């Protein structure tokens, strides 16, 4: 099965809480009293504890927002970290779907982005 983690990950049942953009923005790894979240296609994943998403980590650019477009384009540019992806090529949409599967096998789903239309 593709995208399976090397070590088994025990995940909590997915939550469907509505997470506002203001709260999501605080979950960028810089605030110790908040978890670290990355949203993909409107789904919020808890990446707390993964150093790659910490403020000095290579994937920090994705935290505290819906980074769907950047993930689809394999981009680390802050301006690409936005939720709009429906205008991308089928190839990029497939990459985004692959990232979604990858995250869903490794990180707990904490809810949905409030008002998300990019599901």
C-alpha cells in the first residue's frame, strides 16, 4: 500500500470540528500554547511534534494555514501556501491527493477549516 508510514501510527478517530482561520493562524508552531496544524483541502492535520514543521523546520511554511496549492505544486514559497487549487492541472491535483493520503496516514485530523470551499 503506498504512503504507509515506516512505523505504525496510532491515530485518533478523525474529528469534524470547525476550525476558524484566526485559530488556525495561531497554530503555526511559534506559539507553545497552541498545537501545530497544517490544512490540506480544508482538512486540518495536527503535525505537532514533527520537527520539520517547527519554526526552523524545512516545512514550517505550511503551518497555520491551508497549504493545498503549495503542496500540489511541490512549492515552498509562502505565496503558494493558499487553499485555492481547483484551477491546477490534473497532474498537480494528483500530487495534492497523494499528499492528503500521506498526511491522513500519519497525523490526526482535528477538523475542517471554517468556510472551506476547497474540499
